[in-house]
């Protein structure tokens, strides 16, 4: 039985409902009248059901697909404007007791170099990230209660927030660690984390259990119900994700939308972010063995349909994807990207020799942060290093109300310009700075509130004089 309000994973992610939705989408993929009806509903900017979105994903009518892409792009602009939030992952430890068959951290992999950062090493890694210009991190660690207990994660967070280097500071720490208890989520909340992120990998229970044959992650229900516990522990913002390429992509597309519907209905606020990683080659991992790979075209369609179905959510794409692929999906719904990422433990201070590989996956976009920032600006996007909402208490349902009502733009756009100005002053190359200053001048005209614009101009001048961290 499908029950969106149930606390049980197998009821709010109902296999039977997904199978029925897959059949419905297949049957109606060229039903022009139904697709028009779904698109008319989508234009109200209030989202779609998982079944309606599945029909759009399967649609084969080229003219309707172009409408889907155009609508996704417009909805992205309506909710998030031309801002792109920047972040970087920070890998703390690759010790792990799970047996995940798609991840090189799996416990049986004996030739990966196992590493765990000390607090002194974390200081060096964070200073290297600050020297690039990063203000927002996503912490990553394998599941190992001996090597990576919650106390270690909490100590790392405390260390990261304490580091003030030149004009650099990490202002928001998001956390991607294994499913845990309400008590531990309360501790993470008290430590001041931003978003708690946990990827489902796949919502197909049987496949999930086969892919996770050993370790705590084998427990499908405990893992899938983690977001409910995180919210019970006081964490306002949670981030969902599946690893496309592990399982049938249509199945997991429906699954992640059902999860979003569950959080919205049961907890009163949907996911703050949805990530769309694709399986990549890594040490001891050959993605070809999974035989579920998806093309760039299908990947773009997934992004567009998630944007239409869950218009309020932030959408994340990492450096797993190439420059060309990232450029395409930025137009279709992505609002956050990583830049200059290292997916190895300790990789920011000094790149690893190949024989000591501890990376979780191969990176496809190897550009520097400065190159990524310049690239975004040349396409008309405003790279944003803003963390104001988190620090001003605009999280959870408060953030979603402002976003859905369109009021958030009064904060986000000015804050994006001011944090970009900080980046240009402190870290940018001369060429990037030139592009950025011209973009800021142009974007000031977008601010319609004269008092806000006057304040922003004043703040920008103060940033140029050396002051930092202004925010609305």
C-alpha cells in the first residue's frame, strides 16, 4: 500500500506504486492530450505528482520535449534567478565497514590507501580551500564507528568553523555521513551544520540490498527513513539524491519524487536539495558492470523533469560531470555546483600519487575554481558564495515559504553579488575580476527596490575597502 504519510519506508516508497506508475508512463508517453494537461498544471509552479512527472520523463514527442526543457529553464529562473551557489566537498576519512559494490571505500577493497584526517590536517585542507575562495563545504566520510564516530565528525566541524585565514572563512558546513540516530542528528544540529545530505543510491529495495550485501547500510528501511529521523533531531534542511546508473533510472526518478512528496506531506517541508550524481569509474569499480548507464540526453531530461516536479528544491551537480554536461543542465534546473573538487582524503593540500589513490570517484571537470567562476559569469550566471539564509535562520519551512512566495530574491540576489565581490577582491585572477565587475554593474539594475539597491552599492564599496561579510 502506498501511504505518503507513513513513517515506514516500504509504504512511502511503495514498490507497487512505482511499478504502476512506470506502466502508466509507458502507456501514455505519446498521449498528447494528457501531456498538455500535465504541462498546464506544471506552469502553475506548484509541482507535479511522481506519476505525472514520470509521463513527462518518458515522453517521446519532440515538440513536447522542447516545451518541457523551456518550462524547466523558466521555472529555474523564477525560483532561483541566474544565481549558482558554489561549494566543495571535503573528504575526512575513507575508512568504511560497508560492502557497497559501487564504491571503492567498500570494506573488502585492500588496495585503496585508507586515510583519516587529523585536526591539524583539516586545518591545512580548509586553509587551502579558503585560499581558493570557498565559503561552503560538504563533509564526506565513510561509515566506521571506530575510525569515524560521531564525536570525530563533530570535532571536525568545530575545527572547520574556527579557522579564520586571511579574509577566508567557511560559513556553512553541510554534512554527508551515514544514516544515524535522532540523538546524533541532534548533535549535528547543535554543531551548526547546514544541510544533512544522504544519497539513497537506489530506491529499489531488492537491488539496494544486493548492492549493500554487508554492513549497517544493508538495512534498507533504516537508511531510507533517515531523513525523518534527521528532521526529528531538529535538522531543518535535508538533501536527497540517487546514484543514476545503479538501477533503472525511471524507477529511481519516481522513487526520489515519492521521497520528496513524503517529506513535504509528513514533515511539512520538502528536500532543501536534490542531487543527481551518475556512477563513475573509481578504484576497484567498473561502472560498465552495472549496465544501467544513462546518456547525457537522458540525464538532461531527468534534471528538467525534477525541476518541474519539485520547483522549490535546490538541485546539485558535481564535478563527476564534464564541463559540457554541466553547461547543459545549468539551464535546465541546476542551482548548485562544486568547483575544483578533490575526492580524495587530503587532496587539496597535495595531490595524491596514482599508486596511493584514495579518491571516491574520478572527476570529469578538473578546472580551477577561478576558471569555473569565470565560465559561469561569461554565460550570464552569478556565482554565489552566500550562506546568509542559514546564518539568519531562514531554513526549513521559513526558507521554503520565502522561496515559494518569490520573496527570497530580495535577499539572495544582493547577497550573491556581495559574496561574488568578496571573491573578486580576494581570490580572482585579473581577467576573472574584470568579467565579474562588469557583471555586478549589470546585475545591480536587476534590483528593483531602490533602498535595497542603495544599501548594496554601499556594501560593495565597503567590501572594496576591505570590509567583509555583509548580508541581508
